[in-house]
């Protein structure tokens, strides 16, 4: 007696199993559903990424109203890659402790004072900046795209303020 199945029996049984497995694979993960799911997932992830990057950029690019009104960025050179010093007018208080009006930032006078004291334009800060008298270049006041005032030294006074500020991607600062 031979209890071993014949080749035809094995092929029939394997064929049935093969069909069952393939049918289950199609049911669980059809190519059409899988492709649609992947596309939808990619679009959703991309949209979330774009929204996050846009919100982050707006938060970084836009300065607060206090920074716009009371801050000045002084550049040591005529380019945006030159070293900078940021100065902010501090909140003022009266003798009784109530808030006093702050002085709005003026980039020309602020940066001229920083150059005169050696805070800008010098490799080392002087021992007492209040007593220092360093040379002061011609300073141009511009407004950065985020609204904050900026002061640049200008070597060539024949160049207009409008042209100079436009060359660095800014507008002329107006009081």
C-alpha cells in the first residue's frame, strides 16, 4: 500500500492553496487601493509640511511691533553678510514706576553713536565706550523686510539712499 500522494494530487492541493493565498493578497492589498492610499498619504504629509514651514517662516521673518519701533541693526559693512550689532531701546519708567514713553529707534543716529563708541567697526571694544571717539562713517538708514530699522556705513556718498537700500533688498528708513 502506498500512502503517499501522487504528483497530480499534490499539484491540485497546491493549486487550491495558491489561489486562496492570491485571492487573500488581492483582498487585503489591492494595487488600486494601495496606490490611492499612497498618493493621499503623500499629499497629506506634503501639505502638513508646507503649512508647518510657512508658519515657521512667518514667525521667524516677522518682527514684533516693539522690535520694529525700538530696535536698530547696525552693520559694519555695506553688505548683509557683514557683522552686525542689534540695539534696542529699553522700556522707560517714571520715578513713580509707571511706564514712560520710549524713544523710537533712529538707525542713523543710533549707528553713528555705536561707531563713535567703538561698539561697531572695531575689533576690540574700548574700556569705556562713553569716552571713546572713533571715526564715524556716513551712515544710511534702511528698513529691513521684517520692519526693523538698519544702519549701514556708506563709502560712496554719490549713491542715493534709495539705490543703496534697494541694493541690499531694503527700503529707505523714514522717521
